[in-house]
């Protein structure tokens, strides 16, 4: 039996026939404010209600749409993307926190149009600040000459570099399912077991993968390390020309007109007879005939489902402190920056508060006005006891030792972001393939359910939609 299409907003009915849809510009198809019906009536019905328009919520919506299933996607903020957002300031594009898109992500390849994202590449490797100078760590398959020169640098021994090549071969010969179900240990234990020296662990792995996981102790599960290492081997580190928010915006632009409602905060999800209802903070009540998908950060899930807590099992990871990060942006004149390469700089010195930094406009010139440079500096943790001004001063002073005090001292401060929930904590033990189903009609998704990556969020959203559709077909068949 097919799913009956229901209209939630009468002025913009859903038409779930593939040949009728024409993607619209995102600004024309997302309601910036709550539609009139949501403020004038209660107990309205729709097919599926998705709470949260981050990557997982958008992926769930995309899958439902491709299966001709009506949905309404509710987002509490003023734009889609969740943690994947970009702001504009003085002509600069400021991503909210250090974010790089790896083209090797398998789920992303299926969902996204890479060409239209205009992805611009980083150098495949990094420059490591150690002992007062920079040392290059290069991908030997992409930068052969640089890799040969770097064989004798102090960022690990020749044997360490051979071990990196062997680790690459190991992860490339495993499927993602094998990686996510393999025995796990903290990443640092895996690297020590492989035989890496302390020098390369402290000078490269801790700052490089610590910057990816927001965890310089490398307590994150070895499963996540292997997956990310594999994706890095298969793809490039990139930035979309229009900012990291171009990724969720592309997904949203392919959804039906007015299927996304912004500035609409959900207060709770409750069970009512055979259905679930969604209660909004303004008092309105929405009824989901086919089910509810909760696609928000893990701490918010617990709050939203508190009224039906006897039916759910609190996720084990909710007791762990989330991974946090700080990101500071500066602007500079082109003449005030000594480097023109699209390379990531990482702190291998073991001192200071800067973990990594890069000149964003060296990677994507569109991140700044003509002739200007955007400087992005990342810290691990929130530094809650420090004011923005104190942090700014510390960062400028520290980078003065990297590039010269006259260089960093000339940069103009733009903004600081402190992202408390940058990633879920994925130290062992983990289950990176959690069942999204809470009960028939209620599903959860997010990167805390899978891997803490862009790809994990997309996979989780699809899995939630698939579980709902499977349950719906079973219910109809009965």
C-alpha cells in the first residue's frame, strides 16, 4: 500500500511526483518565520515531522522526499545547517568553528553535488611548527618531492613514515563496516601498538588528529581514526567556495517548497494514542501520522523525549563531556602574510594554546574581499575562564613566535567562536552503528549515533528515514 500524501500547509501543498519538482533557491523555499497555520491552529497533521535541520535532519528529509513521503522539517534557528554554519562579516566568510570537508566521505559522495559546491583543496599534508621553525609532512602519493625531502625532518623517524604508509594500506583494504565493527581501543593506544615513536605522536598525530577530533589526548576510538584515515587517503581536504554552510544549503535547496520551517522551537515530543505529537514552544501541537525523527544534538534529545523517557534508553554517551573548540578569526593585508600556500599549520611544539591555523583565503579566495587575507586559528576546548580579549592577545603573541611579532601584530581581530558541543565524545566503548529506532513511529539520528563526522551525520539521517519507512510498510501491510 502506498503512503497517502497529506498537505500540511494548504497554500503550498506537497506534490510528491518526481517529475514535478524544480529545485528553488534556498531563500525562496524556506519559511523564515512560522507559517500562519502554526500560530492559528493546533493539532494539525502531517506525514513525518523532523526536528532539527542539521546534516542528519536534512539527510532524513532527502531520503523521505526521494520515497514520496510528506514531511515537515522544523528548525529552531534562523537557517539550516546546525553546527555547519557560515557567517558573513566585513566581506569575510566565517565558518562557525574549524571545519574541513573531506571529499572521500562515502555517504557524502552519494548525496552531494561536489562540482556545484566548488570545493577548493588544501595541500595534502601539513606544516608542523616545532623547535622554532616549520617542517613539512606531505602525502607521498600527491607530493612526491616534498615527501622525499621530509624523510629526514624531526617530525618522526624514517620508520614512522614507513608505518604511515602501512597504516594507509591497512585501512584501504577494509570496508567501512569492518572498520566500525572492529575491536577498538583509544587511538593513542592503537598508534603506540603499531609502533609509532613518541616524536611523531606528539609532533604530528596529537595536533593533526586532535584538531579533527577536538581531542589532543587521542582517547577517541580507533574505529573513528581508521575511518577518517581511510577517507583522507581516498579524498582531499577542502572548503566549499561559499563557506561550509554551502553543504547543508545544497541539501535544503533540493527539498519541496516550504517543507522547512525556521525559527520554530520544539518543546517536547509526546505519545498520543497510535501517533506521536510535537508540542511547540508557542503552544501549538502538531501530529505526525507516520512518525517523528529527532535530529538534534544528544543533550537536546534527552530533553525533548523526557515525557516518554520510560520508553527510551538514555544514550550511554550522554554522561560524557562533549568535545569543545574555540576558533578565532583575523583579517590581514596580503602583504602582511608570509605564506601563500593552501596549507594547514599545526602546533607540534607541545606548548601554547593554538592547536592549528591556516590562511583560509589561501585555500578559498572567496572567503575574503579582494586583496584581504582571512586568518583562522583553532583551539581545543572552550577556555571559559578567558575573555575574548585575553584569548585574542594570547593567540597573537603565540603566533608571533611562528611568523614574527610584526606580522601577527598587524592582523585585525574579527570574531571568536566558542562551540561547546562541537562533537560527541567517542571514546571507547562505542557503537557507531546504533539503531535509530526508539519505537514504532519515533526515531533519532545525529553524529552521536554513528561516527562524529559529516559523513556520520548523513548516514544517521538516512538510517532513521529508512527505519521509519520500513516500519510504515509493515504497519500498512498488516
